[in-house]
C-alpha cells in the first residue's frame, strides 16, 4: 500500500475510534488539554524531534549536549508548566486537601529539592526539578476534575487513539520516522517514540487501562453503546499486541500479561485480601527470582532474552563501582552529568547511555539510601491504598493494581521513577487517586445523591471520604 493511501486509512481509523467512543454530556473542563499535551509529548517524542531539530551527540561534546537540551523543548514545557500552575491556583480549594493527604509525596519532593544543593550541576538539577513539579501538577489537574477517574479514562483513550495508530503507520510505511538504526546496524521499531523500550512502556501502561475499559464495558450489559466501544478499545489492544511483537520488549510484554492477569483475577468480588497479597507476591517473586537469583539465566533465556539483560548487568556493576555517596547520592537527576557520564561512555563506547536501566539503582545513584527509603514508603503507601480501594471498588482497584505492578516490573530493567517518565506519572496517579476513587464511589452510592452535583460538591464529598484511607 502506498504511504499516502496508508495515511488516509490511518486518519479514517483514528476518526472512527473517536466516533465509536463519543460520549454526550461531558462535564470535563478544557484544562484537561494541558496534561493531555504533556502526556502526549512524554509518550512520544519532544517537540524538537517532531520538528526534526534533534542534535546528534556524535558531533558535539556529549556532556554539554545532554546538559543544555533543546531551547524549544524548554519553552514548550515551561508554557505547559505555567498554564498548569494557573489552573491549580484557581482550584486551590480542591488542590489543598489532596496535597494534605499526600504529605509523603511532598516530603520526597522536598528532599529532591534539597539534594540540588550538593549536585555538581545545581542549575541543571534545578531545571529538571521544575519538570518534576510539572509531573505532579498534571496529575493534580486530572484528579481535581469533577470526575477524576472519568477524566483519566477520557484522557488515556484520546491519547491511545492517536499514539498507537500513528505508531503502526510510521513503522510500516514511514520507516525514516518509525524505525531507528541501532549501533549494531539493525533497525528497531520505535513508532511515535524515540526508542523501542519507550514504545514498549507505552504499550504496557496504556494497554492495562484499555484492558480495564474493555472489562468495564463488557460488564455494562445495558449500555446501548457497548458494542461500538468494545470495537474501539479492542482495536487498540490489537495494535498494542502487534507493536509489542515488533519491538520485542520482554519487560513490557511480561508486565502487561502479568498485570492483565492480576487485574482480571482481582476484579472478582469473591477474591479476598489474602488472595490478592499472595498473587502479587507470586508475580513479583517470580520476576525477581528470574532476574536476580537465577545464575544460569535459564528463566530469562526461556523468554528469549539475553541472560545479561542486553548488557544491563554489566551496567549495574559499572555505575555502582563509581562509589557515589551512599546516603544522599549525587543530587537530583545529577548522576548522568560531567565526569560520571564521560566515564560511562568511555566504558561502554558502543552503548550511549544516560540511565542505569534499573529504577531502584537510578534512585540510589541520585538520592542515596534516603531516596530509596522514600521510594519504599511511597510504594508501600500506594499498595496499601490500592488494597483499601479493592475492598470497596473492585474494578477501579484492579486497574490501579495493574498500573502499580507494571511500574514495578518496568523498574527492574529501566529507570521507571525518573521525572517525565510515563511510569512515574502513572505511579503518582495511582498513589493519589486510590482513596479518591473509592470516596467518589461511596458518594455516588449514597441514598438521594445527585449524580449531576457540581464539581465542588463532588470534590468535597470525595475529600471527606478519602481522609478515611489516607496516611
């Protein structure tokens, strides 16, 4: 098929998906466009790359290029950040209660801010910290909508209807955009992203939510629009399966299959808390055993993966061998700068690297054991809130658990907790939204409750209910 015909077909497919999932009487605000653009850029590629303004690290000093970044990207993200700040200030009566119930996140970010003081590149660390605040700001915009879970679902579907058809189009018909030449002179499919692992992350995280929506719509037997929505969501799942087969991201494939299975099993009302704990421990325990306690690499090799995880085990040894401060690290997002970056690129000349390919090691390098402690508390808090939500709202709790597990899986082989990473943003969404989702469900189920109540009324009820399960 000629590329121009394929482009027209893709446009028709995208418009059809939007049409099949159309909803009337939407009460979502226009402010949702801000996190939509933010997430689109994070899920695909920066504006500078979309405009073909990328800068090759081969022609300039690698450290300098990595530090400076792109002026146009800085301008775009600064505009989005300022717009988000304006929205949040206007919603302060709703933002305040959410922040007060998530003091642990604020304490973690405060430690990240303090770590700028001992960074070798404090100005660079400060600029990156503002983007980390942007991640939180986008999450707060979504969760201070009149119906936060509906807003999240609408946002993800709209992004999915764009990202995955375009990825298929680029990979099949525009290889100069949708494929990338690797150092081994082979082409890897990247779709709308910048590398195949990012494409795998998109497929995994969005895939969990689309599976949840299929399950939700399938159970709504009286919905007159049930069939067309199943077609729309099922089409995206088919595209995700094809894209995963192309990029062959073992972590993402395993994470999506495992999280999907856990989500389906835990969505049944008959499953008790002990069963959920046992299931989660079994899934994570198997992954940890295969990756870290299987010396021969047989379990990893059975999945078609290099037992060294494509050189990741060597990378882990090299970065830990640089002996950073064990308690406070090198400072927020500061490890991959200056002499350390140069040392790693000298040690791995054929493997340009800007992350440890392990989320937990990445946090340790930048923030030390104190950062790891904060991360552990955040994960425990998120899991505790998910379990509470599962007891009262099985369907919503199951998708939050699925997203949570995907983040943990991805962190085994990639830097899943870095700023402006899809997995980190969804982790924040899970931690903050779990009690809010349960509170909104209880509000809607109250006798005589008005489903068309105003935004402030809905949020006030949610705030009262969420306090029951906050720390």
